[in-house]
C-alpha cells in the first residue's frame, strides 16, 4: 500500500503557521503503511513543489525560536508585490502585466505579449472583459485560468436574473464578474481572485484572495470593502459563484466557504437568509464535494470553456461533452436548463436533466453522471453506464467483457466493507441469508432491489463513517 497525504485543519487564531508568498501554509500529514506519520507545512495553493518550494517539518517549526520575524519578512514581501506597472492609459496593452502603456514605456514590456495601437472600441472591450485578453495560466494544480464560453455565460446571466440575485461574490470567476458589471444592471458583483492584475480593472470591487487558505493579501482594506459588499438590505439576495482549479483539495475549499459564511452571518447579524453557493467542478469530483459539503447537489448542466482542450461540447471535446458541472444548495427544481442545449425537465424528479438521462423507476432518480445513457441492472441493484455488461462471477457490471475474474477482483472494492481485494460474496460482514439470485438481495440488510452501496441502513448496521472518499467501519458494532 502506498503513502497518502492528509490535511490537518488548524485554528489559525491559536496556531501560528509559517507563511509563503501565497499566504498561510497548510499542515499536511504523510501517512505510509507501517511508517510513522510525518507532519509538515506546505503551500496551500500549489501542490507542485517546483512552483512553491516551501516545505517545513512541523517539529522544526515548533522548535524555531524566531517565527514572528520569519513570517514578518514574508508578509513584507507580499505587501510590496503590486501590479507590475502603474500606467492606466495609452494605446498599447501588455497581456502579461495587464496594463495599458504609452510608447515611451515600451522597453518595460519588450519580452511580454503586447497588443499595439489599439482603437478606442478595443480599449473599452479590454477594460470590460480583461480575461479575454490577459495571458492566462493553465495549471490545474494551482492557478488555472479557463474562460467560460459565450453560451455558459448566457446561462449564468439568465440563472441570476431568474433567481433574483442582487449581489454575487465571485471567487475565481472574473468573466462572470465582468458579465454582471456590464450586462446585469440589477445585480452587483465583488471579485476575489489570486491574480493581482485584475486590480488594474476592477479597483474597489476586487480583492486579491487565496481561496485555499481564505487569505486576503491586502488584509484590512480588502476585508473592509468585502464587509461593505456583504451587508444586505431588506430585498437583497446574495450568492457565491466559485470556479476552483479542477485538481483542488476540497477540504480546503470547504473550509474557506465555511469561513466566508461565518463572515456573512457576522455582517448580517439576525438575517435568516441562506447563503446560496454555485461551485463549478467536474462530475468525477462529486464524491469529494459531497463528503465535504453534503448540502450541495450536482446539476446536469455542462459548463463549457473556450481555452480548454477537452472541457467543451464541440467535436474535439469529450464523448458526452464537457464533464464540468455545477454543485449548488439552490433547489434543483428552480434551476431551468436551456432546452436548446439538450436538456429537458423530468416531471417525476421535478428537475432539469440531460436529454439522455432517463428516469429509473427502481432507483427513483435520473442516474446519469456523465451525460450519457444509463441502464438499471437488477443483479447489481444499481444503474450503470449503458455499455457495461454484468459478470455473474464478479457479481457486478464491468466495462471489460473478456476480463479474467480473479485478476479483476483483486482490484475490485467490496460494496459492503469497501475494502479492495474481494467482492461482496466473500466478505466477512455479509449476511449469509443474503444470496445472489435473479433479484439481488442486499448483503447488509437482506432486503431486495437495492445494492449494498445504496443501503439506507448501512451506517446503523455497520457503524460506518466516511471522510473525503475514505470509509471506516466500527467492527465492535457487528
């Protein structure tokens, strides 16, 4: 068994953490089979050590004598880092720095990507939608900057108008912020983003912010502006829209959203309004999102990007279009998806789904996750992808029709104990009266027509607990 890295969330008011140039670091724990756990501090933003090399063992940091001075030096460097230029006028635009400049300042930007001799209309367009023209970063392990397509922006515009939101806190979504500022007169927006170049365009409605440690880089001034924005009047409705890097740790993202929620409640003491969240991540992150933020439901809408190689619905995109979805605590029945993009309303579920997502009367849901057709397998007791075939030896559906069962079962996870190396038939926790016959019988509660994965009594019977996709069973309850 290989090692894994866990996150240890600390109370920042009680624990002094080392800083890097991306703000407070995060305490990680490396756990290896048969080895003593190793606790260390590392960057909250980058998982790639080449981008941010800070790596401090917790024991060494605890023994360090002058932690205040070391952190103060880093904080001074952060405070000194401003946008690369102060100019805001001129007919030339530096896509690397995000500033307009005059011909006499060309020497500063010779090695950068530039747009020269711009017309007034193009200058205005850049100021309104800077994300379309800035040199973008595409690192999914850190600062990933993907731009929403026109039809996705139109969907968000209609969504915000239909649900009557008057304020939107945009976290890492500068294109939606620009859309609201220029196209939705009834709505205000405030942008939190790690890219300081947006300060050249949005000024007081922008704050440089790291969503993975909830850190404001211009602490007092930025938080004051955000405090003013979060203050609601009688008829105001506020929502958060966040588009984090696809490889993010959802523990950190969930912790940040909880802190912002606490700030919202502090600003609006006595308000009973629920803070609505729209979180944009691929559908295969659903397990991690649900374990960290169980109140969020995944919508079928496919979010498209113009500068991603596969996350779009064009011919060179994925088989069933973009895998990126929206997770939200808004009622799915209130979110209308565009019929002209291939969505319909399921009257039984009372929600909009993909046209290929057929309702299953046994599972009582529209089960498709990837946008393709699913089918119900009576032997498995669950809905599976349409091209899967049931193997009587493995007692489950697989996509490899000619597989060797013994080899396959070595890597299969048991649906009862969730451990690898065996299937339900050979699990020590299986109820012996539950047999695999024509109609599947659950090996946990012995009832028919559902699988062990969907058994509503598994937590009570097995004493099961879960966190971030990892499960544990209290064997004393058996």
